[in-house]
C-alpha cells in the first residue's frame, strides 16, 4: 500500500488522464468540488473517507493504481476497455 501522500499525488494525474474536470470527479465520488481542490493541493484537512471515495470513483472509471517496486515508484495505468481486443 502506498503512502497517503503518494496516493494524493497520483489522484490528480489520474483525473487528468481521464480528462475529468474537478466538478465531474466530485460528482462521481459523491463529494464537493472543494474536496477535490483540497486533495489536489496536498490533502490537508481532508478526511481519509473522502480520499477513499475519490480513489474508488477513479478506479470505477478505469484507473489502476500501481504499487511501487524495487525498480520504480508508484504509478497509474488505464484499464483497457472490454471492447478493445
């Protein structure tokens, strides 16, 4: 499991990869836009539950959070759509 700070950094990149606005991600996660703003600013004062909800929303949209290994740090990928073979 990656650290909270690493997860926070990856969430902004994941939103950009999905081409979602802060408003769209907030709606998908069931949180306010200001929560997304605070998460992307470093996560200070944001409940862990809110971060989990945003991460779950990103994962539902196809983001995969990749753990760090001995060769590289943590990252993200996009799940292939089931129609692409």
